[in-house]
């Protein structure tokens, strides 16, 4: 099982054990986070759905982000947080995760390749963390470096939701 697969299995198990639900809003990862979750048997009991809002227009139209929220671009703590808050409200879940960032090649709108923001939201709190994944790329083609950054972002998001305060107390009993 891949690193993302193992992380997804831990998240699905914890949610299932505690009768909680989750959804996703993805930009950078393009649906890969939702895919990692639904690859796990039993995910249908805890995963409500996901939104892939890759373009700024999709972030506005589907997630309701404002021009003001997107004024500085889509790669920020504010955008990641709002994506998670809005998708959680859309699906009515206990928790939500969001991903936004730059996979490359190269910087985008002044944001360095490998810059990633992961958002989370629950009924009582929300926020975002920054992850620098520039070091994950290797000397291979830009396309495979892009995929490495995206895959590392999925793994980091799954780790976030399992380890952060949002899931405090929800780890399955072993």
C-alpha cells in the first residue's frame, strides 16, 4: 500500500470508529485526495464527496470564494481555509480538507514551485498549514516532478487530518 493509501486507511478507520464524516475541496491535487480516501473499503460510510476547483472561476462559482479572497491568488492560508469551510458547509460533514498550491514546473504568479497550503475545517474550528514540498522533486522531467509534489501534498493532507487538533481524540482504539 502506498504512503497515501496507508494514510487514507488510518483516516477512514478513525472516522468510521467515531461515526464522523469528511469531504474535500481540491485544487493542486485535482481529486487525488478524494481518490485516496475512496480507494479504502468502507469509505462510503465516512466520505461525503469532494469538489475539484482547479480554476479561480471554479473556486468562485462552486465554493463561493470572493474576488477579495482570491485577489492575491489561490495559494494562501486564507484561500485554503475558506475552501475547507465552504466545502464542509456544502456537504454538511464533520470535517473538511482542502489543498491548494503550485506543483510547477517553476513558480506561478510569484509563488514558488512546491508551495502548498492545506486547509481544514470542523464544526468548531478551521485553519491552514503551509507545507514546502520543493524538495520532493528530483532531476526527472518536470511532469514527474509535478506528480511527486501533488502526491506528497495528498500524503501531507492525510497526515494533517489524522494528527492535528481537528481529530484530537478520534484515533481508533488499538
